[in-house]
């Protein structure tokens, strides 16, 4: 898919697709570097599971929502991969998964 190409234009995607009726288009809004935390949080509650997962991986997702996403089975893996996840929370995720220290 072209969106994975390093030269794929991502600026302006939030304005263009955040409210699109198709979830695959709303997912593109997360790729926009200008998308704010409020939009990322809104998309983390999207009806489309893949859009929610994309938002849960994004470091702009506000911390309270990121922590909530860890407890949602369909978002836990994406939230656990979020680079903004605090070290203590990541340790908890690793402990729960049974990864030895």
C-alpha cells in the first residue's frame, strides 16, 4: 500500500479524513503529524477496530486513555507498543505477559 512508502504525504490527512465515513480513511488521519491529542483520543474510540488500534499505538494519545486502552483486549497489544507508555506501566505489561525480568 502506498501509505507505507516513506514519501507518502501525510500532512493534511487529519483535516481531510478524520470524519470520513470509511474507517480505513479515518486511520489515515492518525498519520498526520499535525493531528492533535484530542483527535487521536477521539479516534481511539472509533467504531472501526483498526482505527482504534492505530490511535492506541500513537504517542500523542493522552496518557489516561493509553492506560485505559491497555485494559481493552482489542487495543492492549497496540497500547503496549506505544512508545509513550511509561516505563513502570511497560514493566507491568511485561510481568503480566510472563516475560522474565
